C-alpha cells in the first residue's frame, strides 16, 4: 500500500472519524484554520461540495481505501455512504 504523505510544509491540525450511513448525509467538523483535508473511507461513499446534499446514488463517488485530498470550503463538504455504514477518516491540514 502506498504511503500517504502530506505536502511539504503543511501542518497537521487533527483528525476526525465519522460513521456515516446511507440514510442521512453528514458534514465535517472542521478546525477553524484548516485549509485542506485528507479523506479516506473503509466503504464506498459519495460526496458533494456545491451546497446540495449527496444521496447514496448521486454525488462524486469515493471508493473504499482511495484517498481524496480536498482543498476548498471544507465546511461545504457533505458525505453519505453508498450502502450500509462507512467509516470515514479525515485528517486536517493548514
């Protein structure tokens, strides 16, 4: 498995783990000065960041074990499991 490394000069600000089901969407709890997040899940999820909540079948898919480096308005990122419950791990950086 490839090693996940934050870009040089970025400072780690903390982590969050979310158990997300397919019935409701969830949002991140973002540290105030975070500018980027690394998202990795143990089951397939969908995400959106355009102000519309994803559903189990609509949104950008993210497969289990695939890393998503997200830089943007972190508070706008909304996630949902594609089926069952997914554990979503998030690391925050500045």
